[in-house]
């Protein structure tokens, strides 16, 4: 009897220790798993959209997404052309280019093979330019004509059609103009939202007087863009290139509330509202001419800028400017419209780097789901490999602990 009691007590003590070890291993596994995930993705594609592996994987996802949009074989070309015609009607040329570039995925097999063959036969331009020129030939005549009229200066297009091209010869409207236009499709839809110093003076005065219609977020964005442009010796500014996208998107109500709140906080940190009001109030007290005040207005804004916070905001503006550079201003607005956080913007940048204007077309089709196409690659390091091996060892230890606990439980039942 004493022996049986001794064995039962020993089993209970051992089981308690194993239970403690089991829980400790679970906690350690959770902590190590979190550290492994951080190590895996800290230097991944989400922070490095130039990663070749990430861009290749993302491009595969983009092609797969377009393939899923393909209509049945008999209607594929008509459906594809309708999408392009609708984009042209909306003056959304970035989306139209995106659909043209997706011809090998959205057309039926025979047409897709023909597009690839026509692109392969071209000798000039990038791969995307060759696909654009080849895809244009597969548009129905009315859609192709609408596309030509929309993107080509009327006088140049008319002259080409009437004379058979700039160098003469037997060139039809359906051949030479298409080839020329496909080689130089407009990539940007430039327009200036920044204005000039005199415009900034007028807006600033209206804002100080609390007159309606002046959005202080847009006002401060414009001012920061003008400051960046003034400091840039080349006359161009990446910061300034991003301003039209965000100002237009905000004015049109196309920013998601969460991202608009984030953007507002970034701008407030970089150029505090109340401090700016104080600086501008003092600036408008002296009597001076409009030209004199316009010449000094940027210095008043500069005096209220927080340089460290402005640097953080500049990183976001650089991402927005890159989206516009890779597509167009209108295309960048369509992409930013899907954004909720700076991480979303970096995902969009990866998708855009991988697909170009294809990203704009897919943003119309998929909405925020386009962010899921960004394939975040893992950078394998010795540390990461060791962490994964440690996770595997802990998992094995947990399994052995579980088997031991089950065995002890069976023993306890027998002695109980």
C-alpha cells in the first residue's frame, strides 16, 4: 500500500512539472514566433519594393488576377474592348493602358498568342511598349478610333491620316498612326495644384479670416509643396509631385477616413495649425504691397515648420510621387483611394512597380483587394534560419511533453 501511495505521489509531482514545462514552452514558442515574423519581414518587399523576387511574384499575381477577369472565349475580346472604351470615355488613360497591357491575359487563347507573337516581332521599345502596340491592333475600329482621338493631338492625327504619315507613303489610318501612338502613349496627366506665392497669399488671408471654402489641410500641403520646390535647385520636387495627388483626392472625397486622419496628423506635426496661424497673423500686420508679401510668404510658413516631422511626411509624399511617376496623376489618385495606412501605400508601390499601369486597371476592378496582390518576400538570413530551427525544436519538445503527460495521466488513472 505504501509503495502504491509513493508511486501515485511521484506521478502527480512529475505531471505537475511537465504541465509547467508545457506552458512555458508554449509561451516561449509564441515569443520566438513573433520575433521570427519581425525578422522575416522587416527587410522584406513591404519596405523594399525593388526586391526582384517580390516584384516577380507580385507580377505573377497581377497576371493571375487579369486572367480571372477574362470573359468566355467568344466574348473575351468584346469585354476587353468595352473596358478600354469605358476608361477612355472617363479620360482614365492609365487604366486604358493597363487593360491594353493585360491583353495576353484577358483575350482568348488564340488572340492572346497573336498579341504575344506581334509583340515579339517588334524590335524597338520596352516589352510593355511592344505589347501596347500589338494590343492596339486587336481593338475594334470604333474603340481604336476613340482611343486615338483621345490621346493624340488632333492636328497631328489628321495630318497623318491625310498624308499617310509624316514621311509620306501608303500608310493607312489603322497602321502607321497606331504604331506611332503606341510607341509614345502619354504617361502623365500633369496639372499644377501648388499654384504660386500670390495664390498662397490670397488663400492664407482667407484662412486667417476664417472664410469658408479654405481647407487648412490642403492649404498646408500646397505651402509645403511650394517650400520644397523653392529649395530644390533643379526646379522640381518629389514632395511637390505628390501634392496634386493628395490635394485632388481629398477635395474629391476619395481618401478613406482612416488614411485622411493619418495624413492630417502627419501634416499637423510638420506644420502645426495654431503655430502657423500665429506666424501668419504677425506676417499680415505690416502694410506692404501684394508683391512684397508674396515674396516673403514662404518664409512665414518656413518659420512654423517642424523639420523632423516634415522628414517623416516627406517619406509618404515620396511614395505618392512614385505612384504618379509610374502611372499618372489620375492613376495615382485611383491607387491612393484604396489606401488606409502607409503600409498600404508601400504595398501599392510594389504592385505598381511590378505591373505599371496594370495596377490602375486592377484598382478599378478589385478595389482595396488589390493590396493582396503584393507578395511580401522573405529575406533569408542565418539568424532567421536559426530562429526557425529553434521553433521546430520547441514544437518537438511540446509534442514530447504532450505524449509524456498523456502517459502520466493514464498512470494516474490506474493508481486513482
